[in-house]
């Protein structure tokens, strides 16, 4: 698997910083990827897992859990995308005109949908 280039630069090298590829689509692989490449997400990931999944015999919540955290990791592994989404959200929150906030939120949603659809290895 090859990492996709990121448009921001690695500090001090002036070279593109690689975006790590998405892991296999399993809870264990996703947890390891978060641990290695987006450790700031790990406490919330683990707390959510313990609360929603860990001691249950019902696997119904697993797909929703994986969708949420797959998307979160797909965004967090790319600091440029993560910053852009935060900026869109902040700008939309400050906007009082729906004609201005609507397009910002639409772009935010579009980018999250793209992140959610990233396949393993990409």
C-alpha cells in the first residue's frame, strides 16, 4: 500500500507529508491506525467502544460505530482536511445568513461523505 500525498509540507523538509492509507475495515485495524496516526482520537474511540460495544452480545451497533470512526480517522489522518473541515464548521457557526451558512455546511457534508467512502488501502 502506498500513502497518498498530502498538500501540506512536513516541517523543515519542504516535502509533502504522506497521508497514511486507510486500514482494513475491522475495529482492531482501525484502532491500531488511530493509535499510530491520530492518537488524539484514541481516548474517545476507546470510551465509545466500551460504552456502545464492549460488553454487549448484540452486534447491531458495530456498523454504525465503524462508520462514525472510519470517517473520523479518514479526516484526522489528513491534517489539511481536518483543518479545512474545522474552518468550514466554525465559519458556518458564526454566519447568521442561511444563504451564506448553507453552502459552507453543504461543503462540510460533501467532504465528510467523501471521507466516509474511502476504501481500505487508499
